[in-house]
C-alpha cells in the first residue's frame, strides 16, 4: 500500500512541524532487566503506536530504535543507525534514551560490565559507557528510563561489584545537551508506561517548536509527573486519616503498618493507575516500596517493615482517628435512616403548611 494512503488522517491534515523527522535511540543495554522497555509497550496515553504512526498532531515523524522492539533484534542492520549517530552521520536529530544502571568500567583491569555491538577495528565489545560518551554530546536530549538509569537503582545497592550509578552521576548533574536540555529522569522500577511516553511526547513537541523547555525538579524528574506523593493520590487515604490500618494483606484499609512508604515517596501511580488507568500499587493492595526514588532500594529496606516515620505518624493519628471514627459512625447511622415523615399513613407529617 502506498505511504499516502497509510498515513493517519491527522498527519495528512496538520501543519508540518519545524523538525520533520526525529530518531529515538533507546539503549536497554546498561545494567538492567529491560523492564522499562517492556513496561512502555503498555502505554495508552499516548501509546508507542500513537507516537510512531503519526496519530498525534504536530509531531515529527518518529523512528524508534530499540533492539527489544525492533524487527532486526539487535543485529548489524539494527546497529547501523547507532554507528551513524555516534559518528555524526544521521541527518535527522535524535533523542537518546538509556535504560539500566551505568557501570563503572574504570574499576577493573580486564573485561567489561555492559556492552552493545562490536568495534570492527579492535574486535572488542563497545561498552555502554563508550556509547554514552559518543552519543550524549550529539543528542537533542538524553533521557534516563527507569530508576536504574536515573539514579542507579537495584544494581547500585551497597555491596555491588560494578560501582554502577545513574546517568546524571556519570555525565554530571548539571550536564546539558547541545540544545540546552538537562538530562531527563523518568524513574520507576519499572517506569510507569504513560509517564515514559508522555515525557517523550513532551520532548518531541519541544523539538517541533511547540512546547517550552521541559520543566524538571532538582532530581531532574518532570515536575508535572513527580510533584505529588503516592499518599496524596491513594485510594486508601481516607483510612489513614481515620487511623484505620490494615494488619494483613487482602484488607482494603491503609497499608502503612504493613510497610507502605507512600506518604514520603514521589510517584503518581495512585492517581494515574498502571495500565490504561487501572492499578497503582497501594490502590490495588501493594505497599509502596519507593521504587521511583533516588534512595531506592537501600533507604527503603528491609521491605515490608513499617517505615520508622510511619510508626510515629500512625501512632500520633491513632487517638484522633479513634474519636473521629466513632463520631462518623454515629452520624453515618443517622444518615442511613430516612426522615420519619416518609410513610404510607393517613396523615401528612412533612411539616407542609398551605
Ligand atoms: Fe529493570 Fe527496574 Fe532497572 Fe528498569 S529500573 S532496568 S525495571 S531493575
Ligand atoms: Fe498512604 Fe500507603 Fe496508606 Fe495509601 S496505603 S494511604 S499511600 S500509607
Ligand atoms: Fe514504585 Fe511506590 Fe510508585 Fe509503586 S507506588 S510505582 S512502589 S514508587
């Protein structure tokens, strides 16, 4: 079928963007589990397909290169665009996404921690850090997908042998792309799908000249996605407020005594849901373990123990909660009875006076 008949209606009727084509080079080859790529396939607001198929007005044409999602699955065909980008031969600009923790290749005498492709001259693997060194200076924007790439995450726990770190620890927290864009961190283990695609959408609009500089907090997270806590969006907040705590899983009550860190964790999944608006850890019975946070996982362990701050705050709220619950129960009983004038007797007792 010809390209013109395949193009979605939106692309045919919208004004052409300032940048006509753009590449997304997504490297899931750092120390990780590829969970962020897999998670992003569940996005719906927007979906990857919406971005790639031109269903969203005003976007450049987007070419996505990610070996997990690519038909060529990481072969030499797939790598060509990466070599071209690293050597400045790509004609269109590109956004560079890193997934996984960045290993410290300086701390060992031989071998490598993480690599993608082979150097044709030396026959040696091309390390992830070499790719970052070559691609970051040429990229329009650099994005860390998931907590590993953002802050180090699970692989950067105390006692790890790789000395791994987040992208900003590697490039520097004040690093800027040649277009002046700071590193953009989209943490989560894995990343919440729509948070990832929405951030990409923002950057694509920015590249197209249709959005101002992406707003980021000091941890380099998009402010509109990470400005609130889990607790502030949690379905179970009303149980917390009246000190009604779950003591076992399966209860609909607040999970703080089971180890939920929601009151002090920046994450929007309780508002946004996980997939297509559904889910979001505490909403569906899972404690928040702080997987979006720079201090994850060490500062949240041991998981499933009540957070120290939770012990204090849930105790303080305990007395108030007990009284409030009793008063509410009395009022609730009153409100569950119809007014006494609603009856089938022969007299009108509503208080009506003609
Ligand atoms: Fe996997 Fe979590 Fe690391 Fe993403 S952040 S690569 S999901 S371990
Ligand atoms: Fe807050 Fe967690 Fe309780 Fe939800 S379950 S109200 S996030 S402490
Ligand atoms: Fe991670 Fe907590 Fe958000 Fe769940 S609610 S995704 S555990 S930060």
